[in-house]
C-alpha cells in the first residue's frame, strides 16, 4: 500500500474502503472482508447510519488500532454549532468503539461552518482527531476556510472520477496543502464506465479490469480513493493496482473523458443546498 502525507505529517493510505450505501446489516460483513483483503483505510459517516457495524468489524478483526486509518464525518449541526459538533463527534466515536479518529471530515459546506470548524480544531488539538478536513467543498468555500482559520483542512473529499476529473480543484488544493480524496470514483456505474471503450482498451493493455484502471488513474494522480463493494472478489481486485502504471498516453486518453460537471448534483445548486441543509442526523 502506498501512503500520502497530510499537511500535519499524518500518513494516510492512498487506497481505502468506503461504506457509503452499504446497509447497516451488511456493513460488518463487508468491512470484515475488506480488512481481510488488506484494506486499512476505512471511510464512513454519521449520515451513513452504519458506524456501529464498522466498529464491530474493527473490534473483531484483531488488527492493532495503530495499523488502521479510520475516517468518519460530521453532519450539519444546529446551533450552538461548536457544542453540538463535539457532541456529534463523541457519538460517532462511541458508535465506532474507538478512542480517537484518524480523520474527521465536515460532510457538507452548510450551516455554521465556522462554528463547526472551531470545534473540529479543538478536537484536533486535543488529539481526538489526528487530522481534520472537509468534504464537498468547492474551491471558493475551501479557500475561505483555509484563509480565515488557524488549521488548514488536511483533506477535501469531493466527487472525482473520469467524467469529472477536478484537476483545477486538485491544483488549488496542492497550492494550499490540502489532500484531494475521491468519492464516487466509479461514477456509480454511470456513462457505462465499466464497459467504456477507452478504459477497456487501457485495461486490456495491462491485463486489468476497468475498475483497476480507474483506481490506478486516481492514485497515480495522487488522489486518495475509497471504492465500495460488498463482494470479496471485487475488494481483492480493487486493491490489486500497485503492480502496473498507466503511460503518459494512457493518462492523456483518460483526460479526454472529462465532461466538466457533476454526474450527481451540484452542492452550489440552491435546491440542493435547501434539501441537504434541512436534513438532520441523530448523532
């Protein structure tokens, strides 16, 4: 496994296992299989409602805590944001059965972002969250947070896949010491990604699947990826990407797939802001 070094010196695996959209009743089994396959970065969130199952899998794995990198995420909090952020953090920690998190992310760029970030900075200073970051922050919101706070986010987890490549976003993050992390790396199967001729041809050249090509493309760009699967054979396939490298021509071929927009939704769309902001998570 290759690691990236975050802006505070914390080492983070460049490839991990995500549990978004895995039902709670299937999550423990899926995480157990992922750990057996060699994954050490686990990514969950309060909003996924499966933190307890992730925690059970961790506990039963017998893997030393220091060998794991565990991420969860804070949902939008009501006022007082600082107090409620710390309460939500402790709830997540309790559900996971852990003493600390390796990475705590603000899941959405809404609500009292500054109040939430102040609380997260405190959690980081106290050692309860080894690193803190954000998710779904577009460059303007990310830069505002960077420029007006003491601690720069270590990570920004954003939609990143061959059809929405986020190269300009990644460059801005690089300038400010923020690590880009992908969600939706396989575009949830949209645009027939798993049979796409460009990706299929590259896979054929290396004796690899399209999924492996996509994950290699992401990690070769320095993007942390967290593919999800409930099938052990796919988990094993997804982690087997460090024995080949895409050529410059192949990287350029993938670059031609850029569509320039989200395949899901825009976090700056007023209707989406309204919908996400109205949601509350019992945490």
